[in-house]
C-alpha cells in the first residue's frame, strides 16, 4: 500500500486569497468586477457594467436551463477614482477579481477573453480572470463583432467558472476537418450550422490535394443568415448567432444540438470528447444535478450591485521575540524587516509593528509609509533588539487586530504577518482566538521560521487558511535572510492593480566568501524596471569590500577607497549600517540604455548586466538583493507570481507554478527554476516548463509548472522561483487565448456575402514587444509540507500524458500508417525516464468503458520509435504505427490512449484520448468544395444520429471509470495491469 500525505491546507490556503463566487439556491453571490488603475474615472462605465451583467444574468439563466443567475455583484473602482461616492472596500482586490475592466491586450485589443490555466472541468483560481476593455464596454460597434455583451459574459464564464474550452478553431490548422463521410467540415458545434467555404474574394474554395480540405490561408466557413430554427447551441462556438442560447449536449432526442465529437477543437482535445453541457453539469456548481436543480419559479434574474473603492494597504508585522529568537534569529529578523520597511513597501501603504513573547506589545501604530519623508527610518528604529520569555502567538494576533482597529477603523481587510520560530506555550493559544480573528475579517499570513515540524503550530497554519492568507517556511540556515526578505517581498505587494506601487525583486541570493578570495556576482536590469534601484549586501562577520560595476563601464561604485581604482562620478552612493550589518547602494535615476555621454551616465541607471565584486578578510556569508521599481508609469514591469497546487488526491505531489507576465503579456522562452529547501536544509532545483505537458495545461501561455516529488525529509518546505531571459528576442507572441469568437459575416439566401467583421476586433499576427536588456527576477512561494514516509522504494508513477495526438501520415497511402505524438512522461511523474508504454486503440472507442478491453499495439507494428525505451521526460515522443488487420470499411474512426510504466511497474493514469479519422481507401479529390454545405452538414449529422445514443452512454462510462481510477491504491498483477480496477 502506497501512502503519501501532504498537508493540503498549506497549499489550499493560496486559492482562498481569492474569495470565489458562491452559488446557493441558483444564485451566484460574491462576483467581483474590478476596474484597472489606468482607466479614467467614468460613471458611464459603471452603468455599462451594470447593464451588461443584468443581461448576462438572464442569458446565464437561459443557458443553464434555469439553474443559475447572478444575484450579488461588487464593482471595485480604482483608488484614484475620487469624484464619486464609493464605499470603502473590505477584502475586495483588483488582483482577485473575476472580471477585469482594463486597457486592451496588445495582441487581442478589445477581444474579450478569459485567462485560465486549469484542466477541463476545473474552476479558475488565483490570478485568473475575464478581461474586458472599457472600449468594448461602451462602443456599440463591438456588438456586431461578438454579439450581445451578456452572451459574451456567459461564453467567458464557461471558460472561467466551469473549465470548458473553445469549440471554434483556435488556430488555422484546425479550421476544417474531413468527416467520416469524406466531406470537409468546419470545426464547431453544433454541426448543423450551415454555410459555405469561401475565399477572400468571395469565391468557393478549392481543396488541397494532400489534405482534401480548403486552404487554411484564405478560406473561411461563412454561415447562412437563416439557420434551422432548432439550433440553439453552442455558446462556446458562435454565441453571436441570435438563436444560440445554450450549450451542446448529449441528448439524442435533440440531435440538432448534440456535441460534435469529430471536431478537432480545444474542447474535444482537453475534455476527452465530452460535451460542454456534460462538463458544466459535473462541475462543483451543479454536481450532476445534485445541487442547484432547475427552478422555473424564478422570475426576476436582475442582480444587485454595490460599488466600492479600496483604501490603503494596511499591514501589521507581528514578530516573535521569545527567548528562542536569541542571537542569529533575531539578527536575521531585523535585517529582513529593515529591508521590508526601507525598500519593499510601496509608498502610501500603512504599517504597524507588534512584538510578542508571553504577552504582546505595540511597537508602532499604523503609520503611512512615504518616499524620502523619514517615515521608513522612523519605523526601522522601533524594530525589536532583545528577546525574552515564552511564546504567546494568540496574544500577538489579538494585539495586531487592535492596531488595525485604531481611530475608528474596522480591522476587516487588514493583513497580519505573523513570524514565529517556536511552538506556542503561553495563553491565549491560536485556537482560542481563531473565532475572533475570523470574525474581525483580517487576513493572517504566517511565517514559520525554522519550525519544520508540521504538528507544531498547526493551528496557525489553519488560521491562515481560514482567513484567506498563506503560510511560508524560512529556514534558520545561511539562507534565512534571503528567504525572509523574499517572503516579505511577496507579502508586501499591492493588490489594487497599481503596478507602480510594487517593488520588483530582481535578485536574492547568498554568497559564501573565503578569506582573501574574491567572488563576482551579476544582476540584470532590464528596461521595464530601473527606478529607485537599490543593491543590498548583508554580511555575517566583518564588513566586506564591495565593488559595483555598471554595464559596459570602466568605473565602479564601492564602499572602500582605493587610489588605484576608477570611481564613477557620483560615488560614493552607499550607506553602511553596522547595527544591521548592511551595505546599500542606492543608484540614482531611472534605467536607460547607456549613452556615450558621461553626463547621462551620471543621472541614469544603465540597462544591462551589473557586476559586483566582493572581497572579505574572513569567512563571510553575504546575502545579496537587488530591488527596483517600474522605470516608467507607462511601462508595465515584468513580474513573477508563484502558486502551489495539490490535487484532492493527497497521494499526488504538489505542482509548483510560476506565472511570468508583463501585465497581460506572457513572457515566453524564459528559464524558470524553483529552488526547494527541505526541512533538513538540503536543496533541490527543479526546472519549470511552459510546454502544455504534464501538469502544464496550456503551452506558451506564460505559466510555467512542474511536479515536485523529490522528498528526502519530513516537514515544511520552502520554495523560491528564479527567472532569467535573454534580451535578444521579442518578449512574446501570443497565439492562443480563450477569447470570444467573432462574427466574420453571413450569406443571404441569394448567396450575397455580408461582412460583419471589424478589423480592430480580430488583430493580425502579433509580433510581440521588445524589452531592453536581460530579464532577471526572483519570487518566493508559499510553503508546503510533506508528512509521508521516507523510503528507497519507487513509490511515484510516471505522470499522465495529456497531449497525445494521432494523425494519418498520408491520405493516399494507408501503408504509411499513423503517427502518435506526445510529450514523454518521467519515472517519477515528470522526472527521469519511464520504462515502457502500453498503447491501446479501438475502432469503436465508446463501446467499452475499460481501457483493458481495447486492442493493444504490438511492438512489431511500430515502425519508428520505441515502445520499451521511452525518451527523457518532457522531450518529444513520436511513434509511427502501421496497424494490421484493418477493417474492410473505406473509413474508420480510431481512438488511442496510453499508460506509461516505470521500472517498479507503477502505472500512470490513462492519457487523454486521441481520435482520428483513418482513410483506408483514399478520399476522392474534388475540383471544388461542394457549395451546398447546408445539405452536406445536415446529411453528415443526420447519418450519424443513430449512433449518438450508444456513443453518449459509452463515453460517460469510459470517462466515469477513468475518473474512478485516479487515486486508488491497488496492487498490480504480473502483467502490470491494476487489479480490481476498470482498466
């Protein structure tokens, strides 16, 4: 029996930072719509939001067949909107909004879209949202392109809330497909939507001989203006058609709206050919009819609205000063806290200081932190300098709540950062004050400083979960100041959408110096940052000599004087604080490309690679940090957001996620590594990938991820993300997002083409943007805990293959066979090499619910590739297969699925299903695509209607049994087949 346990609450807490909308009695409440800080104040925009969501509520009620509508909606305006009368927000934050009203996406412009990176059927979480622009909200011309705004919201809500995918083609190669009746078909659902294939000149398209399909370069499927009145789906395909009001389903009694399993769209690929309605009905909102059933008695679906504005971010730092914090721990706390106050907190934020041992004391009340006004220096003076006594965490939390409640303020929405290194042993205990803390509405973030035992202070981690906070772990090793400052950097960020308020952590690392042996470290300053930049050096023994060299320069900044050195004109610019053992270089000006003019060099920090040479006369450990801010209010900084996810199946390892973006733009091609510090202070470095394989849902979306299964110690783990990217290529070129399909015109009954496309709504190929210089970033992630056993046994299986595809090599040569392509899994999830593949196929894939009932691919059928010698994890895998004993049909649909095994015979989950149409007899070559698509489409769908009922039932059984396999702990028999399982 394999038993692996993870402390789920440690990771689940991350998602609770975002208060998800709830649905009870068919009513969605807690929906948050936030307006971006850069949008000018406009009361008409608020009115437009209300009108849109009122329409969306009615459309949602229709689309879900009287199961759901929007009841309570909050509109969050930015803090710089001051003309209107707005209530003060509590926990609402722009960062966690369900819908963002923001400036246009550089590629998509005003095309609505949903940013999600969850598997099919999962709900969008932290930092996932629907993006609409003010221009889209207020300009009626976009109604022609996308249809009514309410229906667009329902389309994007399908992505965001229920995890359904687009049913229209999201790239050119998937625009058309050959049906099993040898006819070219447009990708979409319902398959009954009628029209013609027309080129850019309005002429009927000619087929390409090799594919029998219209050219994807200049051919489009144009629908007829009048469609069969029975068609009412799908909202995930062409929501702009007036009669479309719901989703494709599996009900054979309504064949005009049945799910199209042949279409090569994202929904079929990612949802294993399930209908959108099936995915929605099995979501947490409806649970296959168990909750929120249809309620035909509901007559009014109009939502209620409240409009709020955020106040300043309020933080109380609550510090453990019990006796166990003596010596290095207190020094490290002070140094990291100094950095938080001096360089990380944004201007205008409010900070209070509380210390606790057996009792708590307020060191400083809430104080507004400014820039160059003395407020930061004042707060630093009140950091604790001595320790004594026992540990009363509950007292510290209660005192923090009081600080937030001063001067008639409500504590709700304030943040408490609680740092402790020991098990509480003085009353009140955390569990004693948990109810009061939850009632107060504060968010509690916890930092366990060297406290690796999960059983110690578990109530504090639980309180963080229950209040929507996070917990972090920092070791007490040489890495402690680096880890603590990284955690403070993550926790001090503003959530109100004002990117200029946040510091950006460029570098954060520890360097060990030997006596008399210099060391050199570099840091990259790119063109999106460079304002108020500070280089920080924290030493442990004697003050080292630091020489800071700007890019392509011969001069240096330094904390020492040497007549043999050439110093920059404005040197010295450093400050040394022996109390905190800190050296800081505050670089004047804002980052610019280096000019040949020496005068410009003086006033502008230079973009490029900065070198700092360090020298010490003793053994010294130097914590180095580089902190900067956005270079310009019109330039978004490149940021890194971290996340940890764990499955409901607690035998699965956590997934480390890093989101690398410049506002809405994903940063592609970056090198992203996670450094995991174990409870025994050993370190594991894991490279994260944005390739759409393993735990990564979508390729090239700026979200990098990887499983972590390299456990060698029990207890709390720390995670830090490091990102680098060269400055040679453009930042990104986004090709696929879950955007709203647009209407590119209709055919009248007399064949006249009427264009409806607005070019600004469907921008041409986007080339990306340039950001000068090499990009470098560091970000700390919340912690996770491992409580399983440490064993030499191979207990982790290969990861599930999620990107399997199948295609016919040559339509005219059946002997060329089929090509299976996928990303190789590993030995332990996505690390190492799997041992072998079990590949099965079926000519009637939905007639059996068991993977083991399908036919197995024999080794001799594989012409190219090796079934028993898989490639390294995350590399491309291609297998060329020629099937024997083919059916006598001219055409057949074939489904493939794969299980991977490791050396210990641990099986992966069954892969996604890949289905392809295999033309045993070459399809005919036509001179023209038949223009009478109305009858072709009707014939194709009608001809297959008799098979629908059986396919629906067997699909349900197959998917249900695949789900039941996940998380079960069964032994394997001699063939590697799991016993007592529907395999």
